[in-house]
C-alpha cells in the first residue's frame, strides 16, 4: 500500500485515525525497527494556516519537556517539503473511550486510572503546562492497565503568551471544560482538575453530570448548575467530586497532588499507582471492613490465601464452631439448642479456668482487657505514656500470657502494628516500618504477616543500600575523573571505583562509560606525553595503561610504534658506527685486512642494515677503485699475476665492478695458458666466495658442484703450491662464519643452520659448528613454536567470531583453549583469549536473558561454570540472570493474581469439597484440608464444584463463575444432621 506522504527514516504502514489538525499513522522506525505513531499536520493546514502550524510545533515542545510514565513520549519532530510531522510512541491499548464502551471497568480500575492521570497532570503542572483538553479519547493505554495522557495540541504554558488563541476565545471540548475555560478567562492547573472531575464523575456513575443538545445550554450548566449527587453506593466519593467540580477555582483542590492524596485516604485496592505518592490507592469502605465477602481485588486475594486469616480462625476451636452453627442455621428442636448452649458454657468455663487463674485474677485480666479495647477504639496504640494499648498488653501478658483472650489481644495489636508498618512501607518509609514490625513481633514473635513483611523490607533496605552505594561510588568515580585521578596506585582513583561498581552491578552502564572514559584519557595522555615529553615517558604510560586495558587497540598500536621507532634508531646508530669505522679503517689502510678489522667487512655489515644506503655503495666502490688503481699499476709493470691479485681483492668489495672486470680480463689475456687456467679458476673461486657459495651444502654432492672449496682445490690440482688457492682455502672457514652470522642477523636461521651443518660435515674436527648449530636449533624451535601459536590462535579467533554462541560452540572454544594452553602455558595471548571468551559468555547470557530466555542463559552459564568454576565474572553473570529470573517470576505471579478472583465455598450447614474443575475439566489444586468454609484463588472463568456432606454419604455439584479481582460466594445446601449425629461424627 502506498501513501501520499514519505518521511525519512520511517516506513508508513497504515493510518490509525484522523481528526482536527492532523492524521496519525502507524510506522516503523528504520534502524531501531520499532513501531511508532507518526502525527502529520494536514496538508491543507501545513501550507496555509500559520496558527495551526505553530500549534502543532507547540505540542511537540510541550511533550519534549515532560517525562512521566503516564504521559505519551515524543521521539522526533520535523518537516518535509510537503508535511510537518511528529513521531511519538505507539500506544497499543486503545483509548479510555473504547474501554468505557466495552463496559469492563471496575470501580478499582477507575480509581487507579484517574489517580495515574492526575499524577501525569501534576507532572505537567510542575512545568507550568495546562492540558486544557482532558477527555476519555485523549487517554490511551500503553498496555491493558497503564493509562497515558496524550494530545497536548491546545496545551499552554502559564508563563508564556503563545498567541495561539484570541483573548476571550473558547477552545477545548465543552462536555469537559471548566467554567473559567468556557468563559475564556485565564486558566491554571485547577481548570484541569475540574475537567478530570467531570471525567471521574462519568466513569464512576456512568454518565456526565451536565448534558444538553445546545452548546450554549451546556456551557450555562457548567457555569451555574451544581452536579447531581452520586448514587448512594458511591457516597464515599462524593466529597472528592464536590472538591473537583466546585465552580470557583478557589474552592477546588489547589493541586492534583491534593486530589491524589485525598483519594488515597479513602480508598484501598492494594496496588501502588505511583512512585510520587510512594503509596497505594485503595477502595475500602466501612461496609467492606465489616464483610469480607465484599472485598475486591488484591485484598480479597490476600485474605483468601492467608491460612491463618480471621475467617478461618473463626472455626479453629469447637466453641467458636458451635457458635457459628447457632448463628448460621436454626436447630431442628430446642433440645439441640439447649445442648449446644450447655456445651458452650462448659467450653468457656474450661478456657477460663484451664490456666489456674483465680476469680480475682480473672477480674483483673477482664478489667485490663477492657482498658486495652478502649485504647484500641481511641487509636491510642503506643501513646500517650501510661494510656496506650501496648503498655496495657504488656500488663496482660504479665498477668496471663497463655490466656486465650490475651493471646487474641496480642494478635489484634500485632495486626494493628502490621497495618501501621504497611502504611509506612507503602509510603516508602522503610526504617519507620521496621520499628512497627519490631513492636508487633515483641508481642507475637510468630506473626507470619510481620515476619514476611520484615523479610521483604530487609531485602528492599539491602537493595536500597546497594543502590545508594552504587550511586555514591559513581559520584566518587565521576569526581575522580574530573580530578584526573584515573588509575592505581593512587588512592580513590576512578578505575578502582568503577570496578567496585561492576562487582555490585555487573552491567552498570555508567561504570562501563566511566571505564571507557578512563581508557580514552589514558590513550590521549600517551599521545600527548609522546609529543611533549618524549618517547620513553610515553612508553612508560603506554605500558601502565595496557596493564589495565590490555585490549586497547590504540595503546597496542602506540606501543608497537614506539618499539619500531626504537628499533629503527638502534639500527641507525649501529649503521652510523659501522660506516664511521669503515671510513676510519679505509684511511688507516685496513681495506681488506686484517680479518675482523677492515673497511670491507665493516661496509658489508652496514649494508646488511641498510642495503640501499648510498654511503655503503660509495665506500665499497672506493675500496674497489683503490684496488683497480693497484691492478692497473701492476699491469703497467707487466706483473700480471699481482695485477690479478689486486683485481681479486677489489672484486670482494664490488663483484660486478666494470673496471675491475676489464682489468681482470686484460691481465688474464697476458698470462700463459696454464696461468690463464689457474687465474680463471681462482677468479671463479673468488666470485663463488663473494656470492656465498663456499662449500657443498650437502655432503653427498658431487665434486663438480659450483662452490669455492672445490674451485680452490681445482686450482691446487694444476698448481699444488699456488699461494692464492692455499690462502683462499685457509680463509674459507672465516668466510663461512661471517656468512652464517649475517644470516642470523637477517633472521634467516634455517639458511644459517644449513650452512653450518654443511661446514661441520667438511670440517669434522672443528667443534664450534656443533655449538652454534645447537643454539640455532633452539632459536628455530622457538620461532616455530611462536608460528604454531599464531596459527592456533587464528583458528581459535575464527571459532570465537562465529555466531550465535551456543553450548556446542562454547565446548569447542573451551577445548581449543585447553589444547593451546597445554601446548603454550603461561602465554599472555592465551590468557587474553580466555578473558574475552568469558566476557562473550557473560554478555550472551545477559542478552538472551533480557530477551526472555532466562533458562537458556542459566544453562549456558552453568555449563561454562563447570569448565571454569572459580571464574568471578561468570558467577556474577549467573547471579544477575537468576535475579532477573526471580523478578520476572514475581511479575508473572503478580499478573496471574491480577487476572484471578476468589471463590468462597460455604456449604450449609457444612461439607467437604471433593474437587474443582475449570471449563475444560482440568482439576484445580486444593489445600490439604477441604472442609468448608473454603477460600480458593482461581483464574477468571467458569468452574464446576463437587461438594460432599461431612459424612461423605451424599454429594452436590454446582457451577460458578469467578470474576477477575472479585469474590464469588457459593453456598451449596447440604443434608442436615441432628445434634446426636453431629457429636458422634465429630468424635465427641
């Protein structure tokens, strides 16, 4: 489907509705892939009506200033060539108008909705923003229970003159407008209170207080007439309505918070509706206090699930059971009544005298009980001194601690303290609530409600203290950041503080951001120190930083760059020293001799460091030119052999020197055939020496191989006393040593070993080669080990980069880590991979847990902890996932409770519940004792109940429907027994 509008970064899906100035579309925000509502100003208005355009932009600014759970969130506002648009959250739950039409709102729902809307308006009023158009269609729902205030199109700031309406102009919806708004007068927060009052009136009564077909008539009613009183059953809400709908703003509530607090003081639903009040909004009338069956919602559930509730305890003794029989049904004859009365008298007397109290003591107890009850009625619980219920109960417990009525008094006072504790608990005053709990447990240590509340509060206080500690640490960490106190060992450094926060909250975003900030500052400091103080200081800082952030790519790169620069400088210094030494040796005449100290060797060593440096080439050419001069001079003297000797020395420096080669050719031509052959072979031998082909590289190679050893030997075959050949053979081992050393300096360890191995094969008596080969073998092995480590790490990295992270993949990575760690113990890179692996598992477990798969996350962490049982990070991640799972289970339990009601089964005269089935015939779980009266918490729906008489001889089946947040009472009629049968079956 195509639409007439196109908005960058949003894909329009369908139209949600239109009216007034704008059209609202459902869209998807690209990138985030979340549904949003896009409100687009009508083209007819965006192009021409400047007032409408300003009002539209004004609404966006209003919403941007408001952050409240019950106010619609705005994400973006902008304009295209043809449209002006505003992007808001998409509210799925429909409008309050739709819920009213559906007719499924309970009085408790209405109270909660109006209270939350009131708090949303209070938040707006705190920013001096008046809504001015409050009505059911402008209340939408984020989910099934959370109301959200929308449409601030005509809202205005009290302290701004927006010039969007003319003076005296009426704007809004007349059915929900205040008198001052209708008359075009200045409005403030109290105008919204009046509008909410009209909506509240309609929600609780089913109709608006003022109705008329003529807008003028409706306006006059709003200005002049008093609203009709609420029905009698809603009389407790009449004072609230009166204060909200007062014609004079001065007679109304002066703030929305006043309305919410008043509502709180007269209501009881058991559910918190706001953190601003830090308490609960409840409906609990005096009639409901007298009759449990009228309780609704969470209160009924609370009473029904408490095994020791006052209703179940009413049947805990025979005397009270008989009293209940007398009050619930008429005996068939006077004999039964008289007999029961006698039994009651016996039981009462037994209770009074079973504790060995004298009549005088009983009178004292009775008088003190009277005082105790009077103090309770006067609400003198703990004060004034000498006249309060607590001190009275202490006296009673000193007189007769095990006396039944004293125990009941202790239970009553403990219940009162429980209520006071809950009041402070609901108000967020945890420490005060603990005081009330302590007083209650002083009188009744086994009180379950107080014990449970104490446990709950202690957990919340611990969580509060944890959050407070986290907050204090974050503040200290940020202060340390400001003061540039970043790393240990400095006291109070930011790094240690943020790490401590992570031990309390593994994924704390502020701590993570703080650590990232420290890392960035360290990285910046290293660069700055390098530029200002030099490389050595920068190297110290980089090494220190890597000790804390070993995965910092920037620090690793800087450290490598520093090492490269140091190596280059070291090579440059060595090169300069060699060139200077060569020049000194050249001047001193040590061109090629003595071995180990001559210009030729120095230049050759310098060339290994800088092969292309012109200074080396110039120096070697200088040596070659020197010997070329000698060769030419000897040639002129017709000393051709000496000329060739000089050429040979010069070719050691520059083997391809054209002048030397020409001189060599000229001198060779002048020699005889024998001499020419000798010289040819000597020249070949010298070239082979110069090119590094000293001896056969393998012992089995033939004698004709191209190598200097065989070439010199061939000369001696022609001229056994040839001094040049003998000299060449004598110096061959030195050449081999120098070449092997050169290979080592260049990192060509294998080539060096091959050369030395071949030398050892030809010079078996020389022990130096074996030692050098052993050293080379060790270095080659170390190099191969490092190469294998890198290959294994590369394969491991490939595994760690695979997605998704499954248990099977975890096993494969762990196995690879164990294998590498076994082959390469104590390698830092292996430890770094292990740390990253643990982080991957923790992060993935956190991600899938947040996605709703807590069992999968727990299974992954349990599996990982089997392999790494002492890993702190995995343990912390497991604790976090377990905590989130418990929180979600608690939320699910609350959701189920919200969808449940209470079934009260009270067989007449008495009976036992055999089974309860739902609409699909599934058996429901029953308590151990199923004697009636019985209270069950069940999900909303239809149920069949099978009840048997106490003797089990007859059964009755009936069907009931349980409503959400309600109580339904079923009273099946059972076969009556006479008194004699009752006592016999009761075991009397």
